[in-house]
C-alpha cells in the first residue's frame, strides 16, 4: 500500500473534469491568519483585508476567506506549485521589456 503521507513521484497525467472547472470557487487572500494540523490533516486559515469607512477615516477588518484542509501529500504538492509559480513570476520580472506601448495622441 502506498504511503499517504508521501506524494507519488511518478504520477501519470492528471485529467481534470471539465464539468467542475467552471464551478470551482476563486479564493482570494492577503495572508494566512493561522495554521496547524489535526489527525494527520494540515489546517490553514486564509484571510483577506477589508477596508471599512469610518467617517473620514478607514478601518481595516480582517476576515477569513477560506479554511484550507488537506493531506500532507496535498500540502507538499501545493507548496511545489506555489514555488514554481513564484519562480515563473521572478523570471518574468527579470526580463527586460521588449516592446514599449506607444503613447496615444489625440
């Protein structure tokens, strides 16, 4: 039996059902407010900042946007995906702009 705590290193291609793609929620967050583990499940609470007007001022409220629960293997896969996405972002930031957007003249 495979160890559920260790991700398989030689997985075949994964096919995602097209019927689920349009209905999957988009979760935005500004940070992880807390994290932990319980009974072998990784637990991460995601939070976002809300700007609330208070007279002429603004108050920042922090609200939970998601309660992330996953196996250790899924957490490792998520970390790998985040590391790769950040590497792609950094690579894009280092490339010089090859084409300037022309100024619009009226």
